[in-house]
C-alpha cells in the first residue's frame, strides 16, 4: 500500500505593506518556505503612519501596529534613496519627497533638484523589522550606485528608472525581478531575515 504523500505546511508571515510590487519581490524570495501575506490579505486597510526619524523606526512602527492589532508575527520594511549631494535626501521621505506619493512625480522632482550637479553618487537602503514573539529584530541592506540624468527601463518602481547600481550598466528598472532580487538593498536585508528565520524555526504566523 502506498504511503500517503507528505504535505508541506507553509508557515505564514505577514509583510506589512500594500505595495503589490514590493510584495511580489518578497514572495519571490520567500515563496519556497513561507506563505507571504500583505496587509490587505489580513483585512488591514489602514495607512500606517510613518512618523519615525529613521528607516528602523518607521519599519518598527509598521510591524508593531500589525502585531498589536492582529496578534500575528509580522515583518515590515522601510526603504529609501539617499543622495550624497543632497545630504542623503530624500531618505525616509522618498515615497513623498515632492509632497506627493506618485512615483513619477517624485522621480522628476529629484531629477530637477539634481540638475547641474556632477556628483551623482547615491545608495538605496532598506531596514526590515521582524517582530517575533514580542521581540524586534532588525536587518539592514544597502546598495551603492549612481543616478542617471534620464529614466531608463519600465520594470520596478519608485526611483528604479534612474538608479544604476555599481558594477552594472543597467538601471534597476531595466532588470528583471530575478536580476534585481540578486543584488537589491531589499534582497540583501531579506537574505539576512531569511537566514534568521531558518535558524529560528519556531516562528509561526497566523
């Protein structure tokens, strides 16, 4: 008699975002071991305020909100672009740099501020906050590069069309999701998170 097939029970993790492109990036990194849910999947329709003074504070505000209100272990990220010539602006204000949350508006606003500036050095930074059983764990990822003077590519989101990582001739927006997930700031932070999760298998979500 054949033995019944073993069914792998996927652990569930909540990623505190409603950004579908961010969700897709993270699912691609975690899908073999975890079922990744976003805020809409758990019925959270609140735009969680990002009132912190750093990426770490903002990420923690979001993960804490979900844990407090939904009693589910959760991770959240806060990411942004830091431009050397602009004293690391837009930083934590990257998603609303122009006063708007529109990607194209923010990108064009940044390009206008950078007009005539020779120093195009910049970096993308991500900090992930994972709240597991009441403890907050932080993971950081950084990738350095330069800003193009004109957008190139249709993939990605945010400032991806003008950010060219060091060692590459393409912008993030010219890369496939798989290519970006090999090198991006979020991928670097996520790999640190994944290593932590694998070394702490007791984590259980909803």
